[in-house]
C-alpha cells in the first residue's frame, strides 16, 4: 500500500492491536483506541497496566491494524516501533480528550472532567515507527 493508503486505513479503522514483549518472553497483545498525530500513532493506557510495565522494560512494540472478512478483502498495516512514554499530566489529558473526541465525538464538560480525573493515572504512548509492512488483497485480482 502507498503511504497515502496506509494513512487512510489508519484514519478509518478504530482499533490497533499492540504487541509488547512480556517479562517471560511471550508476546502480550492488547487492543487500543488511538489517534494519528503527524503520521505517528498515539494511544494512552494506565501507568500500572501490564503493557506499560512491558514497555518500560523494553520499548519495542509491534502494532497492527487490519480489516476485511473474506481473503480477497484483507488489508492492513503492521508497524514496528519504539515507544516514547509521556507522563506529564497535561499532555496525557490532552491526548485523552483527542482520543475521546475521535471515538465518541464528545467534548462535553463531563468528558473533560472524566479525562482530567484519569490523566494522573495514565501515560501517553507515542509510537515512533522503525518499519512498516502493509497488504491489500483487493489488489490481487483473484490471483493468489
């Protein structure tokens, strides 16, 4: 897929699967809501979550966004990245509001209060891509 097609897929899909490296060597996969800022995927999570602890120990992560039901509809992107963990409460709250705006459209005072209450317990995750692989089976024209 072209860079523009990857960007479009990230803009239209809603869940990224985040694979971190667990302490015992097993991959730890979790779904996340996300936003794209300047071409980079950003998300947030609780600071005490397993994924956050894994990322503190090893900043390597693989992200995957995919869609399609039948084989000839499958398309997706896999991003190998390093994570930068941001802990500043104001930055975390701003990201939380951005995520809620994307997924719910809500920017009410209630949402702002809820995000402000969660922000001190959360961290922002900036995924800095080191490599991207993508696929679009719709382009195969039935030839596999």
